[in-house]
C-alpha cells in the first residue's frame, strides 16, 4: 500500500544548529505512528515542515505517493493535514463553535453558517465521542476538553493525517485513556495519526510502528509489538537508562519549612486552599501528588512569593515568611530568593525563562545582584564562563550560550532553569512539574540532580502529576484534592490505588 506520508532526505538547519539531517522514513496509511527522541532530536521541526510552518533546506515530502511542496499551514490543511500542538491554539474567551469557525466565518450569512457548523460539530462529537458542547466557552473547559476541541477542529477541517505533539503532557490518566479511545476511532475511519511523545508506555499502548530520532537523524524504525521500552530508550539516548538512581539513606534534619493553616480565596470568595499544614525538613523530598488544578500551583506560588495567602503563615528556618501586613506580593520573590528559596516553576515559558533573551542571560535572571563585580556592574565575562560550565554540566544542547533560549527544546530550557536554581545553592527548593514534556534521558538527569541536592541537605518540595516520578523521588507524599491535603504517606506505603482515591477526594476523615 502507498504510504500516507513519506519523508525523503529532509534536512533543516537554523544557522549552525542542524535540526534535521537526511531524515527518511514512511508512515503507513491508517496507522498510529509514534515519533520519539530526546529533546532537540528534531521531531517537532520535522512535523512543522510537514505542517508548513518551516520550509526544508533539502529533501522532499510525498503524500499518497505524490511529491508535495507545502509552503504554509493553509496548504497543509487543504491537503488534509491537521496538527494539535502541545500548547493549544485556542481563544479562551470565545466558544468552541467560534474557535472552530475562526478563519472560515462564511461572509454575510454568519447566523445561517453558525447554525450549519454547530449541527456538524454535534454530529462529529457524537461520532467520535468527543463529549464537547459547541456553545461552551473555552476557559470553562478542562485541559482534556480543550484538547478534544483541538481534535474537533481538525476533524471539521477534514484532516486525514493528524499530528499530535506531546498530547498527554498535561492530561490526567483518565483523560489520556479517553484520548486514546478517540484516536482508535480515528484510526478505524482509515485516518493516519502521528504521535510525538516522550512516554514510552504510551508508545507501547497505542502505536503500530515507531520511528526513533537522535541528533536530527533517524536511528531506528520498528514495529511497536516487536520492541521494548528499554530498547526504545537506549535507541533514543544511545546508552542504557539507569532505573534505580543513587540516593543516600533517608536521614532528615531540622525543619526548614513549616506551613500552618494556610488559606487562599479568590476575588469571588472561592476557597482555593484550605487548612494546609505540613513540615518539610532538610535532606528530604516531600512530593505533592494530585490532579492538576487542585491547589498545588497556588501553594507553590505562595511559597515562592508570587502570591499572598488569605490567612495562615509559613515559617522558613524558624522565622515567619514576610507575608503579614502586605497588600501585594511586589518584590517578595526577590526577597524569598535572598532567604535561600529556589524555585523551578511549573510553567517554564511563563515564569521560568524569557524566550527573547539568550541562554546566558537566562542563567542569572532573578539573581542579578549575585553576578556583579566590585564596581556594581554585571560581570558579563564571568557570567559567560559560568554559563559555559553550566551548559556542559547539565548537558544543555546546543551548547551555545548566545543562542536565544526560545530556540531551545522544552527539555533543554528546563535544564537551564534547574541549573540556574541549583547554582544559587538554595536551602529550600520548590520544584513544579520538573519533567513535563521532557525526554527519558533528560528525566534521568533531572532526577539525579534533585536527589543529589537532597543528599546535600536541601529541603525539596516537589509537585508532580506523574506518580512514577513521585515514586522515584519522594521520601514522603502529600496528596491534594479540592485545595485540601487529603492524605499523607511514607514512600514505603506507596500504593497507586490508595493515592488515586485520595486524589479523587475519597478518603476517610
């Protein structure tokens, strides 16, 4: 059978950075095809070429056996290619129907066209079990429902080839299961799916074939049923992955952070955090498990100085954090960093880096006063030397301090953020979703760094929706649901079912 998509010797360079080099492989029609590789391996660049965002420097793309020159995303859509991005392309204050209609409003007969489109969307939702109300406003929908809207857009546009970039990075286990059911229905209709993911279990669960990329090249293409997660991981990183990372004995020291009856309400009086109490000691990792949106983000924002609590307090090394008497949090994050509180934010693009600035500049943001010379000026020569050392130690690729950080892959951006915070030698490290959207090799590196900090006596508060990550790192686990702590477990009490019940608020009082 003629492949749905065939790449022949695709190459793409960004200056000195070789994103794709002679990439050749094909994707069978009506298959779910996995595309895996480390951050920066060239997967997203290749898919962006297929979707018309980038023009290849060399090579050609064939669709159904015919060479196609795809100059922009409009041509890709016309050819039946749809793409669901990791960061959704939706207007949050508009309805599902309006988002689908953007760009094809139907001229002066808008009301009649809206009715026609709404009817078609309801038919699609029923056929593919998408469970989305076309008249719902985007900001009222869960993350999983927003993703279904993106898929709905592509089906409405008659996409026969659907590209999904890290589709489960922000989904719960239940939402992931629902997504996979939708993809199976899509496949049953004879459509082709290209799945970019770092989660190798998902590759095993849902794909028919998988292509592995490393350093911008294809290093392997296999039938999924004939390989293992370990073999795929080794192809991705070029070496075996260590599952049992080194960690010292659990021997916590004095309390570093004590949170007492912390409360937070929004402007409408809705309680986002209620009666939060816990203690975190030196040399231990306490992980907060829970489905996203249950107060973890607000707790981290308060403890990093980004937001003020409504009531309650938190002591750092026996002294109250300076919340009292303030009307806003202006200047608090700087004050907290000076005290020795490091912060790896959940949303690296919004709170962790400034995309338009270089890697070197991003390595000292928030710590500008620590990189000044004796005349009070920023020591750029010293910063450059320090940055080069950091990039080598944390394996940031490409190793170019002057490159705009927005051009780095998500995993390499995350390495820069973690390197910056580790270098500041914090006493308390707040870490939000440290491995969201990063590859298996980078996960191993990040976990090793966090365990090393713990063994050096740093107190670490970790927020993660990945239970395997919680299992790998935590000494103790707090579970949150609905803005409350619903349970606490020691790591030797780890039980997926029990944690799942606590995450759903089903706990004994």
